[in-house]
C-alpha cells in the first residue's frame, strides 16, 4: 500500500514538474520573441490560413510546444505520453514520424496549450502585414490615379478593416444560451461551412488555390524587386536586370532544403526595422525638396488603362485577412480585436497616404515602379542593397508556406492523397519532395525573368487574390452564414463591397493580364 501511494505521489510530482517546465519554456520563448526573435509577419505572412500551426511557429519565433499530461482518470502519463519538440514541422530526421493527417484520431493527438499574445503583439503583426515592403509601389499608383488614388488608399483601409471584422464574426455561432462560441478555426473552415452540405470541401479548395497563387506571386515579386533594385543600383555594370534576378535566385536555392523557419525568423525583426529606417530616409529626402513639389501634377483625372492596375497595387498592400482567424484565436483578449483592427488600419492609411503623396510630389511624372529607384545615385545603392537583403531574407517565408500547402493538398491528405508522402518514416524529405521545391524556385525565377515588371505583377496579384480574399469572399461568407442576424445596413454594406470588389477585381485582372502578355511577348522577341 505504501509503495502504491509513493508511486502515485511520484507520478503526480513528475506531471506537475513537466507542466511547470513546459510553461516556463513557453514564457522564455515569448520573452525572446519580444526581445527581437519574434518573426513579424510581413506580406509573406498572408498565406498562413491553411497552415495555422506554421503561422503560430512563425509568429512565436521558436518551435516550442506545450505538452500537457492526461489527467482525466487521475493517473499521470509522464512515461512516454508526449513527444519532445514539434513533430509536425521539425523535420530534422531525428524526431518521430508525423501523423498522416492533422484531423486524425483524437486519442492520438497532443493536447497543446499555445501561449497567448497580447493586443499590442497582435497589432504589431497586423501592422507589419499591411505596412511591408510593397508600400514602395504606392507612389506609382498615385501617378496613374491622382487624388482618386489617395481616396482609394483610404477606401481600401476602411473596407479591409470591415471585412476583417466580419470574417472573424463568421468563426462564431450562438449556443443554446445565446452566447457566442468559436466553432471554426481558419479561413478554410469558414469557406467549407459556406459550401456545406452539398460541397463540404469546395470552399476550402478555392481558398487554398487563392492562397497558393498569392504566396507564389509574392515569391516572384521578391525576385523581381531584387533584380530591379540591383540593376538600378549599379547601372554602369554590364549585368542586365534578368541576370541580377538569376543571381538572386541562385542565392535562394537553399530554400529548397529548408526544414523549418526557426533560423529565418530570427532575421525578420531586423529586416522590418531596416525597412522602417529606409522609409524614413525616403520621406526625409522628399521633405528636403518640399520647395520643388509639383502640386500641379496631382490631377483628378485618371489613366483609364493603367488605373485598374493601381487598384490592385493598393488592395495588395492591405491584404491581411488570410491569417486573421489564426491570430484572433491566439489573442489573450479576443474582445480587443475590433479596436486593434481600427487603430492599425487608421495608422496604415495615414502613413501610406503621406508616403505615396510626398514621394509623388517629389518626382511627379518621373515616379518609377519602385520609388527607391528615383533616389540620387549617392544613396540609392546603399538603400537598395538593404532592400535586396530584406527581400532575399523574406523570400523563405511565403516559399515555405506555399510548399506546406502543396504537400498537404497533394501528398499528405491521408488515403486521399494524389501522390505519395514527401517525407519518410524518419522525417527525412524524399527525392520527389526536394524536386517539388526546386521546381517551385525555378518557376519563380522564370516568371521574374520573362515578366520583370513589379507594378504589373503586384497589380495582378492584388486584383486576383487580394480583392477576392479581402473583398469578395468575406462579404459573401458573412451573408451566407449570418444573414438571418444581420441588420439592413450590414446587408447593404456586404452587397456593396461584393459588387465593388468584383468590378475592381475583374477590371484590374484584365488590364494587368494585357500588360503582362505584352511584356511577355516583348521579352520573347528580344
């Protein structure tokens, strides 16, 4: 009897020690994240809706799971009840094999308690998502839109803030007592719920396709902007923009062997800080030339052929909806989500509007697709080299997310997978898995070489996936899931946003495709 009591006490103490240790590690992880190791989400973070665990690992900056013990029956399970580390994404060949499906037997799944983030941390993530590197294309949008372009920067901020809120509302349903309960976890879950019961997975497939397109296009844009910046930084060197893009891709080839984002995430905050400094430098230079600002160049008319492309550029700079469900679920105070969305989008609207207007007033009709190309040669090279470093270090994030979506959709869907699993039982990647990654890197290079136009590609992405994920789908899902509880003005807003988003998406897509086809033909003939 005494032996049995000692055994139970020992198990209880062991379980308590394990829980305290794991929670302490989580707190240390959060501390390191706040000290600068947190991987702040930029535009590349937009594709994490179907990879919520990947989004969590990326934002926390360290892959550290909290493994809780099973105490239902009063007995501890400290001897072999959990797995060390992240068995799903930590594929270093030393950990145990992953489960075949994320939705497997609940009895075999780990009970995870993920550390919550504060409202300020959530706002920091959203701010980086909508204030990233692609803001450099906004002055070019003002070139073809004038004052209407400035109005669209404000309008896009209001609409994206609203659709972000209604998208989160689609995650909740009322229980029998009238209380809101979170019954969905991601953008994909919302899409599937809207298409059920006839097509229970159709909505998720549509969202995943849009997600893959946006992630791959983001990778292409990083290669394009790297080649563009290097070419304009050293115009006297006998190296073309295409050659610079090829050199940049050679530096990115190791991404094909990437197993986790842990190493890359440590550079994310430094990249964001460097980009903030660059924006300040550009604005400071523009203010130094305030006497020469060309106010008469800002018109009320628009360039009918190129303005739809500007719409896509502006919309793309605000896209953050794809990771909002995962982020809201990780907030310690979800009730602060609406307030956080308000002040982040107000700040983004003010900063983007000022940056775009001040830069355009400085260079007027000479404004280029990437505004740093307008800087004097004395400082252009230094600024552009920092931007290239940021682009190259940012590339692995959307690339890794795109690979995860491909693998989950075609290689890891249990018995329904189209192809065999990319990973062996020991967690090592198989040859065809490595080939898939190499093909994706080469594809981004080919697109960057044959269509090296930053504004066209950015406008196409914003018109195709940005307007769809930020305007069309949230308003459609809101009407589909909550139409019985909506007030008449909410229905009006949703319908208006859907119609306006559809018009902007179609017109921007058509004009962007026309420009891309012409550019592609020109490069082929050349």
